[in-house]
C-alpha cells in the first residue's frame, strides 16, 4: 500500500500551528511549507505554492489569515507577512 503525500499534508493541517515567523522575499524555498500566512501590513507578494504553482502581485489585506501552503515568497512590496507552521 502506498501513502498519498497530499493526504499526509492534509492530516498535518488539522492541528494548530506551532510557529509564527516573519517572511522575507527570497528565491530559496522554505525548509517546510507554510500551513497559512498572516498578513500584518497590506501590500502585494509573489509566491510559489507547495505544488509549484506561481502567483504574482497577489493583493494582501491587513489582518487576513490565508490558509495556503507556500514553498517560497519571491517578492514583497509593502506587505508584512508571517508564516504559520
């Protein structure tokens, strides 16, 4: 029987996050994907999700919690965002 890594990730996400770290823009991938992000200050960001999909100029609203598994954030304007892991 083989294990589906997507289901393993989904199972990991049912428990609350245990770490909260400031994200800085970098071409380097995170050591582990985020569970979600918290937007402290509004702005835009470019990122790559855990599946390798990219998004550019994503508008971020201050105070938002966005449930997304990101592998890296490559650009940030005025936004201040935190990874929840």
